[in-house]
């Protein structure tokens, strides 16, 4: 059990997403979704860069990354965190 009253207790993703009692497969899925999104992006972005231009794809990729990072920091929903981890 996590002692929330202790000054040495860290408040991190384990408390934010209630991962203390979740199955290991859920935690593994959380890490695997990042690489699945990376794989899909590696298939789509190079062709889109050829069609629409590298500058616009670089800017849109950075904006998407910043938006998903901010949403992951703010959300407490595990399903939304899974989606943001993929994107």
C-alpha cells in the first residue's frame, strides 16, 4: 500500500493511472503502443513528406507530439493515455 501522507512518496504515473493493481499485460501494452505508433508513423510520414513537403510534415509532427505529451500529463484516463502513447 502506498503511504500518501509520507513526504518521500512520489506521485507519478503509477498513482495517476492506478497501475498498482493492474495486470502486467496492461503495463506492457502501455509501452508497446509507443513502438506501434512509431512503426505506423515510419510507414506513413516519409511518403506524406514527399507529397506535401518536408517542412509541413516536420511542423505537424512536432505539434502532434507536443499536444499528445500535454494531454498525457493532464489526463487520468488510462484509455486516453493509451491513445496518446500511440500517437
